[in-house]
C-alpha cells in the first residue's frame, strides 16, 4: 500500500512503536521518502532511521513492506508527527 501527502517545511518523525517486530525490523514496516519541491536530494525514512529529520517542503510518500514468507496478521498505523 502506498500513500503520499504534501508537507510544509519542518522537523518530522515517524512513530514506529506499534510495529510487531519493532522499529528496526526489515520483516515488516514502512519506508518513506520526501521529494523536495525545489528538486533537491530526496530524504528517506526506513527501519533504524525513522527520525527526527528536518525536511524542506515537498511530497512525502510512504509504503508498507512485508519481507516474510507465510501468513501475516498485523495492523500497522504509521504516524508522522511534525515536532516544530
């Protein structure tokens, strides 16, 4: 599943505490990327690096990933917080 939203400049963090394998797992989680409006370098969020990060204005896209085999029963609700 992928979703995107336009963000104003500021410092943001992603809350990952509800992930069943924790915020450092590559088995199940989210990856996110901000593409700045000014065409600058993209800024990424991923396990072990969810934030906080100071971001310019731009398009923020997230997707949920699953890197496991077999059944998966999990509810993930990523939360992006602006902290300034």
